[in-house]
């Protein structure tokens, strides 16, 4: 059986702060309405990148926020921050809303970050405060794998003189994003095994997407998939077997359950059977995998219908379900929807389930119901593992920002101009 997600999340987390502080407008015992996380990445000799996420966990909209901390020795901004106004005075850093997230709705988040340099010993943040709203500071820093061979990372390496690389590098290419596997992957055992081995060698946990269900995407932009049910069984068997006892997070077959309606009755029955077979394969052959079955987004199925399909697909033996993969619905929509689906599962099966949300492209929300490369979209909050018991359990970047949906270019093609515009929201 899979290790429970709370066990996996404990192993993914690593402390990123010296002190955790609850700021409640002068009343330390007041119930928090906001969670803040501080994480570092891209460490180099004399510098690092800081990521902050502020999430409204209350029931009222939050307007205005300020995050401040002191390193004890001087630091300096290397380049412009993103998502916030930042003032650095000696060793003290203060960040405030820059207008990009002036109001944070319940369940929604605002994120910002900055590259900092230093001399001497590696700075360690001291007392961290979140002012202006009732917030609890949490230690996030998921130990998730950022693939140095991703399309974005390769483009940045190949184009050091391109002015867009300075933004795409820290904002997109170095973020932990999922790697998708399908018929294009060649021998699936080797492809998965090599990727998982590289992540393990780096001491990180990779996020993988299994995307090879027969009649995939109902013949649309991402059409394809295994040629038969038997071929898919063999493929998913090899996929799970290649992971073995190593830690991974796997998102299973995006859109395949919401798209059941494009199949006839025998096709539906076969697809559900393949889901149950896949869940069983991961339980047996990849026992340290946290498996999340995709169920679309908050604008697709009613919670009760989503729960029914998840139940039929074997959710009882999976870790949970995934939302908003390759879509643009906001956290303010996705998170309440996920909670409603979990509650519908509890009512149907006696047990709710944790969920994960793809935040890679939801920073500006959707453009109506347009899903295929709409302009003006923006990256969302960075990937992170949330506190044990939180919903969502994790925010992930399942669809890499800058990779086409199939309209601007062939599905999966990395477009630097699209990536750059997603950083800035235009």
C-alpha cells in the first residue's frame, strides 16, 4: 500500500526558518486567517533565491500584507523582486503588496520572491513576521525535483544572451515542475527509471504524469494514447515497476475521468477498469508513490459527480485527487471545490481524500472558458507542500508554464515568449 501522504510530506519538508511566529494584530491567541511560507532555492556561492507565499485561510477577503525578517548580516538584491515591493536595509528585508495582489480572497494566495546576495557566512532568517493580517508562518520548502533537462531549463542554458532568460530562469526553469510520460517517451521503463534515479541522486522527489490512456483527450489537441487496453496495462505496469521503492508523486491521466462522456458504454467501463488496474499497480510496485487521480477543474463536474467517478476509478486505494491540471481556475475557486469533492467522497464512501492543485498558470485566473493558450495568463504560486492536514495537500506545477496547449504550437512545445508573458501577465 502507499505510504500515507502525511508521512511523505514529513519527508519532503526541510526547515527554512529559524523561528516561526504567529502575528494576530497584537493578540497571539487569535485564530489565524492567513498562512505564510518562506522557502529558498537556487543556492549559489554568495547568493540564493527566496520564495514567499501568503495564503488567506479565513472566510473574509484580506487587503494588504507585509512580511519582514532579519538575517543578522547584510544582504542585497541581485535583481528586481517579483510580486511585491521589497526594501532591503542592511540585514533586514521588508516586502509589501505591489498592487498585483491587493486583495486576497478566501482560499487564494499571493506569491513573491527575490534573488539575494551576501558575503561571508550563509544568512539564516531570524524572527519572521507577517503584519497587517492574522497570519501563521509555516515551514514549506518541498523537497521536490526541478529537472535540469526540462525544456525551459535547456532554453535558458542555450540562450544566455536573451533578455528573457533572466526572468524565465529563476521564475520558471528552476521551479519544480512535473515531467509528463506517454507514447513519445520511448521505452517507458527506461524513461521513468532514469528520471526517478536522477531525482533520487539529487535527494529530491519528482512529480510525474502518466498520460497514455487509450483514446486520450477524445481525439482533440492531445489525442493519442496506448493502442489497446492490453497495451496500456503493460505500459502502466512498466511505469510503476520503474519507480520501485523510490519516493515519487504521480498524477494519473489528466482529463481522462471528466472526459468519460465522449466514450460509449463499453469504452467507459474499460477506462474505469484501466484506472483501477493502474491504482493497483502503483500500490503493488511503487509503494512509496503518492498517487493522485485527476478529476479536471472546478468548472467541469459537479462535486457529487466528480466523487462518483473517482470512487469508480479506485480512489479508495489512491492517495487523493488532482485539480486544475493545465487549466487556469484560481485558487479561490479550486480550493473550495476540492474540499467539496472530498466531502462528497466522504458521504459516498465514508472517507474524504486530500487533493493537489496545479497552480502553474492560474495567477490571473481564466479567460472565460478558453483553455487553449489564452493570452494574458500568469504563473501562480510556486510548488509547495502544505502543513499536514491542510487542503490542498500540495500546490504543484503540473503543466510547465510556457509549454503550449496545442493552439499556439504543438502541445508541449516550449515557447519562451509565452513563458515570459506568463511571468508578467500579458
